[in-house]
C-alpha cells in the first residue's frame, strides 16, 4: 500500500467514491491537503486534513484491508500534522477511532495530541539554534527525501515559483499585491529578510506569528536534524506547513540561490518564472551567462510552463532547450513601447491597462510588466478585475528597493547587490543632481564594477564595512578608486544625515537592512 498526496490521477477516483456515496465535496480547497492510499492503480482510501489538524474526510474501502487502510491514513496525518489531530466521527465509529489512541473531548470530537521534539520558548531561541546548523547545502537529495517521507505535501499547494538574478522580490510583491486586492489570501516566501527573520514567511502581508513558528519548529525540529536539513530547507518546510495552516489560496516561492539545487525547487508550481540572468554567485552557479541560465532553468518542471523577462539570446537558447526536455512552453514577455519616467513614479500602457507605479526606480518597469504577464496567466485559476490590477500595482510597496526612508536630507536605500542590479540602480538616478553615496557589499561580489559605476555618478562616494561573516573589507572595496573610507557604517550614515545633498545608500541587502533599521530608529527617538 502506498500513501501519497492527491494528484490529478487519483483526484478522479476520489471524486467518484464521494459521489457514489451520495456526497459532494470540493477537493483541494485552500488550507486542505488530501492523502490517498493506493494499491496498484486503485484508490483504497483517503483522508483530508484541514489547516494541518482537522480531519474533514476519511474513507477506507470496505473489506479485509479496511482497518489497515485507516491505520495507514491516520499514521500519515499524524506524521505531518502540526499540534494535534481532530476527528468528528459518527457515534458508531467512536470506539473504533479511540482504539488508535484518540481521546474524546465532548460534542462527538476526538483528539490526539502530537509529540514535540523540542521545547523552544521563542523565535529567538529557534533562530539561535538553527543559525548553528548548515546555512545552505548545494544538493537537494536529503531535502527531497525528507519531503517524500512527508508525502510531498508541498505539491498540494497551489504555488508560483519565481527565480532569476534580480527583481525576484519585486515581481513577487507586484503579483501578490494585485491578487490581495482581488480578495485572495496570498502566502509569500522571500529571502533574505529585511527587518526580522520571520518576515521571509508571510500570508496576507503579515509575517508568520512567533507562536506558530515556534510550534512548527518544536514539532518538526527532530525530523529536521535526523535528515540533516540546512537552515534554509527548514524555513521552506515551515513555510509549506504555515501556508496550509493559514489556508493560503496561492503560495509564491522566491528562489533563494540559483534554481536547480535551491531548497524551493521541491515544489511543483502552476507556473515557473525567471526574471533575468546576471553574473552573480558565479562560484556556485557558473562564470558565464549560459552556465548561470542552465542553473536557473533548473526550476523548469515537466509540463509546467516557464515565463521569462530575459532577452539575451544565449540565455533564451538554454531555456528553449530545457523547456523542450520537460514538455514545457517557454513564454517570453514584451515590454511596453512608451514609458513616462518621473521622479517618483512610472506610467505606461500595457495590454489595455494604464499602469501607474509609485516608484522612481526605472528597473521596476520590467518587474511590473513581468507581474502583469504572470497574473494574466494565473487568471484561469485566480480571476481578477481590471481595477484590481491597476490598484494593486499602484499601491505595491517593497521595502529596501529604491525606498525613501528619511527626509531633510532625502535618504534613499536600494539593495543593488550585484553588477546588473547596480546598473539598474544607477540608471534610475538623475545625472544632473549632486548626491552622496554610501556603499558596502559582501566580499564575493563584483565590487570593482559596482564602485566604478557609482564613482561615475558622484564624486562623493563612501565605502564602509558592516558586521557579517562575508562582508567585504574596506581595502577590498577601495582598491584605487576615488572613494572615501569609513570603518564604522553608523558613523558614515550619521555624517551623511548632517549635509543637504540627497543620499543614496546601496549594496548588500544585509547592509541595507541594518541601515534601514538604524535610520528609522533614529527618526523615532
């Protein structure tokens, strides 16, 4: 007997069994996952779990194996359930289910409390613990085995997978905001966090609450350790459980690094997306556009269409070859021909929509257009009105991306953390105004090219260092460039706030997150 997540093959059989008994039920509703028991090609039982704890359907084929089927199904949901399993059996079935260790709580309800492997008291304790585990691993074998043993529950989520070098977070944000305006409950998994570690997992723009995150960690940490999972893999699984728990209509996963071996690549989405290809993380992904494109294309799945905003022929050739291997359609997007760039906004017409973006970052044109194409593709599953799209794009806000965080002087922060991102950042800045720039980065980046671009923009560029294990040193950043040096990043920020020129602070997202918190805290003091 095999237990597996409901798929399109077994869904028909389950529906027929339900209808044959005179019932009607919507399978795959948000927040529910269905596991099926099969012998060969025949479905002999199924169970539906709502919000990771409540059984809403359970069935086992009558006959010699019925008890075995019920036992296997209950064992399966107890393997993946969060804190407890709740049953509402008929009066005649109460004694039967009690034999599996369930206890009556009144009103015809049975409950089994699930074991915890740890007893963390706070999210801080959880992160102190998992930060001492592997940060990332460049193999999916252990995580894939872990998910297989958890019945690949991630495949029961309606999901979207967004990869690429730059613009992933913004594309996710634009897509999410439109669907949110349309009334959908959208889960997002994005990294790294800008403010708090919990921010990487959100539903309806609210980060996972500390109590739930701690509960998931306490429940599954023993399994995480048994399988040798990395911190990032743990976070992906926590997100999957949370998206069920919060009944997300759609779960959007942003690729962390690359694609092929990224922990998010265990999902099977409705659509896979690539924003663009840049020369970033070359030590892990490859030193040419083709090599990096091949790694990014690793998220292409059989019969899952692949959409991209990339235009380089060498990258598109890679995508075409990989899509052919997977019977996946390659979808290339087109940009609008007439765009009006203003200091704090962008306007354009696209697919019968007049779009207004409340940002001065030129690079958001590409990200928003890609989001429009994603939304139009997903409209077969998640329909929305024309007003939902224009309103959602207009009100979308993404912290750390050309974000104004202080006035008098104006301070704008932007996480331009690689070569292509820096070029896009520089192209968004007026060339005829005096500006002050503060920059810092991780040591594995092409800092020479980025600082060179900044020095062409301004003769007032300060490089600094921030606390991170991979932070570049001042000497790494300076080389022979005409830049100022400040070993203390807070001092560099304080000095910039004393003058009148517009200030741009850019570089690593880790650096930007520290600066953002520091300035906002000063403003509140």
